[in-house]
C-alpha cells in the first residue's frame, strides 16, 4: 500500500475547540465546512458532538451528510439556502439558517412552513461579500418576526481583516454592526477564529472557530493564544527511493534544482495530486526520520524529493512529515505563497487515520 496518509488527532481537535470556549466565555459553533477543512466532517462532528454547541457548514448538502451520519446537534447553513424549495429540508432536519439577502427573507415570508425557523441574520458590516445592507437590517429583523415563521434570530456579521492585528478595519466593522442592531434584542455572533484569538474586546454570544479548530494560526506573526493551538493533522509518507548524486546533477522536472555538491536525495511518495502544494519551492521544510530537512526541486504529481545529505539515519522506508506537529502547516503555506486553509482543504487521495478518539 502507498505509504502516504494523514493522521487526525481528535484529542488536539477537542483541545482547540475548548480553547475557543474558554477564552471567550461564549457558545461556539465548530465550523466544519469543506469536509472539516479536509479533516473529515463526519468524524470531526462525532468527536466534538458531546461538547459542541453546534456546527456550521457552507450548504445543505454538507448538513445532510451530518444528519445521515446520526449527528443531531444544531447545524447552521452559513450560506443559507440557494433555492426556496430547500426550506422544506431545513424544517425537516431542523437546520439553522443564515439569511444574508432580501430574496431569502421574501422566500421565508411566502413559504408555508410546518414549524418556525432559527435564523442567523447576517449584516454586511464592511466585507462586501454577502449580508444585508445596514439600512435594511432593522426592517429585515422586524419582517422576520412579523412573519410568524421564525422562532429565534441571532444577529451576525463577518470580519474581513481580523487576521491583521494592527488593522483598524475590525473595529470599524464592529461600529457599523452596533449601529445597525441598535434596539434589536437578540444574541450576537461576530467572532471567527482570528477574532477569537486576537480581538478580545469584541463582544459575541456565539463564536465560530474554524481554522483554529484544526490547530493552525490565522496570523502572519506570532500571537500568544495561537501558540496554544495543537496541530490536528499530520501529513506523512515514506522515502521510497534513495539516490546518490554528484555535483551538477538536476533533480526533478524542469531542472529547477541542480546539486551544488555531492548529495543524497530521498524520493517521497507525496505530490500535488495528494494536495501537497505544487509551488512549494526548494528549501520548504520537511521532517525526515525525526530530523528537519528540506524539499528539493519541483513537486511532481505523485512524488517529491528531499535532502538526505545531512540525515545519515534516513533511508529507504524512513518516515517523512510534510506538515503536522513538527512542521507547521502555516510554515508550508508561507513557503508556497498560500494559506493553511487551502493547504488543508486541498488534501485528497490520502487516507485519513483517526487517533485520540
């Protein structure tokens, strides 16, 4: 069997969820959209269900997968519904639903519903992606109440730049939100992972930890609370071939790396078809046989090369950590000019092995 695999540490997952709860004193929806950022939504939900206040997914397809697996906890649809006929499924499966557009509000008003909905009413406080305009927010709240089709409303918005700790944008968005919700008596949800970790002054009855659940920092610099996160995924494989090369020899496609001296090269069963970033350059860190080393040359579809020259204990069959508890996914993301969110979400073809259940 091909040795590439992803180890998912469920105990670390629970630690990170509890950190979000502890530092905010708020209720927390575990964000498990996109197959729990590549970690496996069903297994992540099963690991957290006993303690989680609920879960958040992007769409109804992801929510239905959880219900089919027996997850009975609240599930919030972060993008709401895309067609009015989804409301019947939302009612049937007792999903919570974001309303971010006036057409969704109108669809609820016109629908014949067998029981009332729990709605998270989203304000566009400055990100300008989805969300109601501030001038429409108060009226939308009142219309939902007047419809008789809503049991509860939570007021929410989303930060565009909370991962920039020296940026005033988040404070500006809070001010817009507070002005728009003035006079509305309802719970509030503002804080995503970077706001949970880096913006303690922001008040929120509900928080929505996403990337922090999986143990990766959302910040580009060191941050005290982020340093307490525990990496959940360890992507590893093994050395499947060892080459002894003299100076001046090219390694991999395009001869992007040429040996400057005699070198010992290990070929690893891992490539961009597994989700390892193709644009990770020479020098990207790896851990080989417990010792830090580096990637060499261009990443191929199924294989990549690493430097074994100064790792004498490494050889055929040696374990290679591509990211995990020793090589942070955020460091790989920086090297490949991407973000840890994409690093995790791109995982594919690699079997997941769950530990710490």
